[in-house]
């Protein structure tokens, strides 16, 4: 099929490359000329394992191309796949208008009968609003559908090409037939439903995951006070048949990045206003998570009453392993706080390409993790890059014997304890008095 993927950051570049890899003729459209220039050379806008190779393969086969020209991209396409990564502000509010305005601008270029498939994170009711706009400009010959984004940074290609299932909301048989043909090279495990149900499914999944994270971390906070081990409690939960081993119940850091919080905010807006509906559980999730964001700061403050002149090392800055983006990274927020407290900050990350300009003169970046930790009083494990397990074993001893390691998710627990280092983790009975 001939497909245009519009919006080419993480979601869009992965979608375009994967669709081309299964045989579709794909053109990527975005008004960011810098991103297009990179993609045309086979360079993704951010690190995603295997993506550059898949882009190069698509470009080489002639199945994939990129442009900023809507006429070239949209003329004659069977399907317009909307794949913008919806921007989120510091309060987790999504800039939905940023996405919808670009969709609206593209509709006049489409041929009659084209399907507009929306995967960008948009609040429930967004597709209906776009359908109303389409009718208002005389384009009632288009079909709208929703397949909510389900990719995960660092493992997106596998998720796209080998999905557990794909959720798709449609209005009519024509859209269902076209999308069946589009997705058949990927999977036949499609959960068909109404458009609004598909939109709501994404909100519900992320709200459930967010609730699970905050539940586990509140239990962990109590464990620290009473001397229980939250990881042992986790094991007790996951061996309960009604819960199961894959439950999202691991005590550790707060959820970050905006994805889960964005859907919590969407649900708050959907149930607010004059509806009279109250959602005490969902309304408390973000409050609990925001409180847990201060866990690392509390532990640092317990170790050093005043941080002025104290050297703190942070290993890992990116939002998560397998990507290069710093957007909404908890490590970045922690470094900002450390700088404000007067600490000397030394950092290492194997994938981050650039540090925030505001850090110039305040943060010292090292090419080696061990060097970043040298002379530090506190080491924070921010992003769990695999190399850190071996690098912590390489710390010079006894030079680092007084180093305290703060590791929310217990990533380097075995290595740190083997060295006899002070070790602090979420929900550990050994951090009593540290909360």
C-alpha cells in the first residue's frame, strides 16, 4: 500500500521504517527540515536500537523516502498515518492543538476514500473532532481510525514488528478492510473496536500502569519505615495467582517522561468540568508520583546536610536505556536540583549527545564512568546502562570506600554491596532512618 507517515520523531520514524521493511511504499512527512535531512541520510532523530539500519535498508530499497513537501507526500496515498509525538509541558499537559492543526492542514491533499489513522497520543474525542472538521471543509469522503501508540523507547522495533496485539478503532467496514491489509504483514492479532474505545484503551492502559507504579512505591516507603524489604514483598505479590509475575509492581523510581502522566491528565480533563464525576483514585496518582520524585533528594540530604561543595556523581542521564533523549529525564531534573543546592556535579552517559546549555560551567561530563565517580561523596544511578555493573566494580578502592551509592531500582546492588559501599535503594530495610 502507499502510506504517508506524518510526524517523524520517535513514533513516526519507527513507524515509517517498519512499514517499509514489510513491503509498503512509505513516505515520511514533517515540517522539521533538519530531521528530514538526517532521515534522508538514514539517521534517526534519536537513538533507537536498530533503527538507523532499518532506515538505511528502506532508503536503499526505494520503499522509503522523506520530505517536507505535503503535495509530494500526500498525493495519492491510501493511508495517512499520524505519528507525532504529542508535546507535553512541565505540568504534563499535552499540546493537542500542535498535532490537530497539522492533521487539518493535510486533509485537503488526500484522495477520496483515504484512511486517516491516528496513533499520536490525543485525548478521547479527538478523532470525532477531526471528523467534524473534515466534514466542515467538504471532506466527508475520508475515513478516520485510531490505533493508539504502543512503542517503548529502546525496544520499539520489536514492539512494532512483533506485537502482542494491535488495538484499532474504526467507524466502518472500508477502514477495517484497508487497515487489515496494512497490518497483515505485521500481525493478524488485531483488537477491533470503536474509535472512542480505542482512544480510551490507551488512557486506561497508561493509567493502570501509573497506578501500579505509585502503589508499589508507596508500599516501598512503608517498608523502609518498618524494616521490611519491598523486593521481598514484591515477590509475595507476584506469586499471588490473582496478580501474577508480570504485574507492574516493582518498587523503584517514579514514572517519568510524560507518557503515563499525559494520559492521567487526559482522563482528568475528560471527567472534569460540569460532568460532576469525581475520580479520587486516578486524581491521586500524579500527586503520589510527584511526591516520590523527591525520594533521591531526601536520601542525598540525609547524607549531607548541606550540599555546597559536596561532589555528587550521576551515572546515566537519558530518559531510559536504549535512547539518547534527555526529554523529561529524572536524572536531568536531579542535576538541576543539585546545581541549585551548590553541589559539584560530575556525570557520565554513554548515549546522550548534548547536555543542557544551562549546565555549562556547572556540570562536569566525563567519558568514563569511573572518572565521573572519582572524588565523589555520593553516586546516583540514574539510567541503568548495562556497563555500569562492571564499571562500579572498577572503582578504585580504598579511595572510594566512603562513597554512598543511591540506586532506586537496585540495579547495581550486588556489585555495590560486594565492595562494602553504603548502599541505598527504594524499599530497602537497610535504609531505615534515611527516609
